[in-house]
């Protein structure tokens, strides 16, 4: 089968499309014929050996995907032929991949594979961050950084569904317009050096209850200074490439909290949480309160270009690769 293989930790130069043996499912695993795979910022880190998980070389890149079960290992319950979205330890950028049963969900009728994958991936991360870690309540105000990206657009969508006021921040007019289309109450271009000052002028110094930050760096520090009394600053990731040194005095004077969000580990340690979140997200989707933004699928051969664009923060919504 065809697969994108990381042969050396040298970035995209070490990524090769080649034929590899078809995997075989072991206990608690499904073999899935992949239709679509999701592109994530952490994939770019994995090609350089800079992610928290560093698989031994060579390995097939990719963690999340959707498709159809074509074989099942012992201890699994879903039958062959079931459409699913799930997670692989690695291997999603391939024509077939192994999904762990504990991280595999049947795709509901009426939902396409792209939507199913996003609801299982970006939306689970953002829902956990906002509702469980951030304790977001209806009527509160959320500032979402990189709000036109994969996890950012999911956070914007979820915050609106939970009854929050959403202030979006993104770079460039195209992304600002997308944030407005997705329902943001206001949107600011952080290509403008005064973006944070303008938010403070428009909303005051105590308006932001929750900051959702997948960016870090100077943008994250500027967002932290906007956190209001009893605010919560959610650390999602560092797409800027810089981990900010958070000033503890800023948290002190606002009685605020900085909360790290690493959903993948939470899901392994507390499997009851993703089950609960799955039911709640599907209920919101069925009620028409969620509208996942999935970009038009790109071809499998175009994966390196997509990874480069996502590393440069030059994408909108969830980037998806059509495998088969």
C-alpha cells in the first residue's frame, strides 16, 4: 500500500511517499481503509523529532483519519464495513491504518468522513479545553487565538454553542472574514501591532474570562495580559514555535489561572471523559449548534505542501487529505 514515511528526522525532506506492507490488526485494533486523514501542526514537529512522542524510524506519519473497517482484531466490537473516525499511534497517512478500539468511533448517519474526523479530533480537544479545563459558562467571554485554524475554529464554534461571547484573533483579512462567518462576535487581526490594545479599548481590562491559546510566543503573552478577574488562560500549543515565559505576577493580580491542556493523555488516563464528550458533541451537532469548518480535501501527493502551509500558519479550517 502507499504511505507517507518519515525516514529521517529532517523535516519534510525526510518524508517519502512509498510502498509499505499492509498492517495487520492485533488485540483491540481495527484495520481501516482510509478515506480522509487530518493534517495537524504536530505532524510537522514529528517529521523533525520535536514532538512529545518520537517514534523509532522509519514510521508512517499521521495520527487521525476516517474510513471503513476492513478487519478487526480480538476484543473489538464494531463489525467489518463500519464507517469510523479514529486515531492511530502513527500511520494515518496511508491507504490503510491501524486504529486503537478505545479511540475509534462509528460515524453517525448523515455525517461525512471529514466532519466525523474533525468532531473526533479538533472538537474533542477544544471541547475538553473549554468546558472541562476552562469551566466555560454561558455568558462568559472567550478570546480565541488562531481562530481560523483547525483547533481555533473548533473552539470558536464550541464556545458559541455553549452560549459564550467569542472574540476571535487571526492574521489577515481572509481569516478575519472567516471568523465572522463562523459566528465570532468580534474579530481582530493580530497582524496589527495594536490588536490587543484595541480589544482592551473596546471591551475593558476585565472582559476576557477565558483565553484559548494554541499559538504561544508574543501573541500568547499579549493575550494573557487581557485576562480578567478569575480568568483562565488555556495553553493548547505553540504554533509560533516559541514557548512563552508566563509572568506569574499577571496571574496573581487577576486571581487568574494558567491551565495546560494535553487532551490525548487525558483520554488515555480517563476514558470516561471522551465517552461523555462524544455524546455531548453529537447532541450539539444533531441540534444544529455546531458547524465544523473543513477545507476542501487535497490529494495524497500534496501532503508535504499542506504540512508546509500549516507550519507557516497559512491555512483556514481543518486541512484534510483525501487518501482513497
